[in-house]
């Protein structure tokens, strides 16, 4: 009896409660508030918002658009990324590691940066239109993809190409090539071998990658809001409009509830598909499955795929950086970067735009601190050998990835507006929301390394008289230090680029960099557009450097993101 009481009061177990309490207050409570507002906006059962959602054709069209644009975006992404996945899986060539890291940079960019990059490349004042106007002596831009479905689809492919490249390419790289060689010896041509052998073996990985891309496109917010304009709205965008523009909170809550059900359903299917990629197959190490491109056909295949990746993934980003220096002038200038330090009369900001940079860095620093503390505790809790506890806590810690950021921000608006959690007007709400988004990334970065620490190391230190805190400081910390650094960079990158939740909860006097970019793009004039380009370029550089640091500091392929 004494031992049970001692265990219940063990400070270590009290420490383990922290991530669970954080999720309860800042994740489950806002979601329950959305449920309550959906079905009982005045405290009694009221299904009028649900009836309006079902009976109004506009919301049915919104749901249909959300589904079909996600499906088309997913199909295009898979089709265009499979050749690149094959190239990465089967060939070893100079610069491959750097290229793999660079191809993932677009995926970690904020949606506001991606939207601005495509505007600077394909917009009426974009680089391609300017070249065509000069070449053909035209007075009007020949290509105008603003507010069309094509620019949305193009941006989604750009954004999610690396998902298919990494998941399918990583799975493909370890498959035994002798299966294909045996089929070739039996007379099979390339197409029959791919259709009857390679494709069935790849289907679990392709399905998992496709579903993950579908989820990202289904919850697309910034790309559709900025590039699609008023003509197009996903569920995510409609939640934002109902909340900010119309202040119809019950209907926004019902839309959020519908999206939660859809995304949780898709996440559950994704986890099952992901588990299927772990079925026992005849895997081989990559040094066996990959070869140098020797023949002319091999070299041509590698060159064409690398060129396609570079054009698809980096042309918009280069156009963004170039236009930030050349907009409206002959030659190049840093005028728009200097303008970020001034708050001109009539500006959409309450503070100089550079304050958005300071706010983003400050919020990101606090997010890193909170996410590292909670994520480290969560990783150690999952690493314990008590299987039943780990089995239900593992998916629980991943649940924030299944809820859209806009839905999360909306939940904060309706839940955290009265004592003792009256945080609705507090700037602290922003890093709290960012921490919730970053928490799963930190846990997954740390967990494989924490599980890999041999328990005999701790036991030997404890037998020599070291206290638990000293054991962690001198045994665990040197081992997990690099994984902690990866988690910190993940948290910083997630925070500094987060737009969906921040768009709902940020106060006007505390803009972040993505919010500043969105405000600039919403105002007419070359000066505002130039400042949007300049701030997008700065944010792009920060995110790119952050992700390259993640690739540099992670333990080889260890880590689950």
C-alpha cells in the first residue's frame, strides 16, 4: 500500500502529466467547445446550423470543390512525382543528398510564401508575363492565372511533390531489384514488369503518400484563399470567412465539425496504410539496390528528372527573390526591404512591418521552449516499455496533426474567452497554438533516439550513485542532443510560418510575418506588393535554412518526419 502511494506521488509521474494536461486544455477543450456551439449555440439543443449546412446548396458545392480539387491535386502530384521517386530509389549520383534536402524545402514553406511565389512567377506582373510581353511586344499580360483552378492545382503539386518523393522513393529504394531482373529473364517487358510486379509492391506506399497529399489539399487554406480569390473556397477557407467576415460562429462551428470528422477519418485510414508499408518484404540495403547511371539511357533519365525537379520546385522561389529586388525598377534595388522598417501613414499596420519579423521570432522562440519541454516529456513517456500505455498515448499525441489549423484557431476563439482561461486577447495565445502544432513533430524527432538508449547505461550510472537528474544530464542528454536540435528547428520553422490559426487569433498590433504578407497582398499599389515580395523572401530564406539544418543534424535517416 505504501509503495502504491509512493508511486502515485512520484515527481516523475507528475512531470508526465504536463503534456496530457496541455492537450486537454489547448486541444480537447477547444474541440469540445466547437461541438457544443454546433449543437447548442444558446445552451439548448439547436440543429438549425446543421440543417442550414445540409440544406443549402452553396455548402454542398463548397464540400464538393474541397474534395475534387484535392483529388485532382493528388493525382497530378503522384503522376509527376513517381519518375523522380524512381530516380532517387534506383540511382546514385553526385549531389543527390543535397538535392533530396532541397526538394523538401517547398513543403515546409508557409502557404503565404508559396502563394506569393506563384504570383511573382505567373501573375500579371510576374516574371513569365514580363518576358513574354517584352518578347512579343505586348501591352497586356498574355497569361493570367489569377483566381483560376489551374494556379491552385499547380501550387498544390509544388507544395506536396516532396511527400510522394520521400515516402514512395524511400520504400522503393529498399525493394529487391532481383524480382524485376527475374521477370525480365522470363521475357517480361518494362511495362508488364512495372504493372504486374513493381506497382503492386509499391501500392501501400503510393496509397499512403496519396492519402497524405489528399489530406493536405483537403485542408488547404492559404493557397486557396490567396490564389483562388473569392471564386473558390474549401471548407477551411469557408470557416475563416464565416468567422472573420460574417461572424456566424454556429455555422463556422458546424463546418469545423464536418471537417474534423473528415480529417480524422482520413488520418485513421492513413495510419493503416502506413502500417501496411511495414509488411515483411525482401528488402535490401540501398547500396545494393542503387547504381551509378552508366548507360546513355540512365544518364538521360537522371538528367531529365533532376531538371524537372529544379524547374518545378525552384523556379517560383527564384522568381520570388528576383521580383523582390526588381519590381517596378530598371535593374535591382533593396527599396522594398528598407520599406519594411517604416510605418507610413495609412498603412494597414499599427506598427512598422519589421515588427512582424520581431513578433514571429519572439513567438517562435517561446514555441521552441514550450514544444521542447512538452515534446521531450512526451517522448520519454512513449519510450517506456509499458506497452498498453504507449499504444494509446502514441496516437493521442498525434491527434493535433489531424485537425486543421483554422479549426484549431476557431476553437480558441470560442473556448478561451472567459476566466480562468481568458486568453482571447492575449498574445500568448499565438505561441500556445503554435506549440500544439509543433508538439507532434518534436515527439517524433526524439522518440526513435530515446528508445535507442540502452537501459544498461542508466543502470550503471545509477549504481555509481548518480541521481536521476544527473543520469539524464550526463547519459541521456549527450545522446539526444542532436535530436533535440532537430526538434527545436522543427518547432521554430512550424511557428514562424504558421498562418491558418494565426489568421484567426492574432491581434492587429501583433502581426506575424505570414499575416503581414497576407495584408500586403490585400492592398493595392506597387509598394505594398513589393513589401509582400520582400517579406516572403525573408521568410523563405529562414524556413529553407531551418530545414537544411534539420537534414544536417538528424541521425542519418532516424526520425519519423
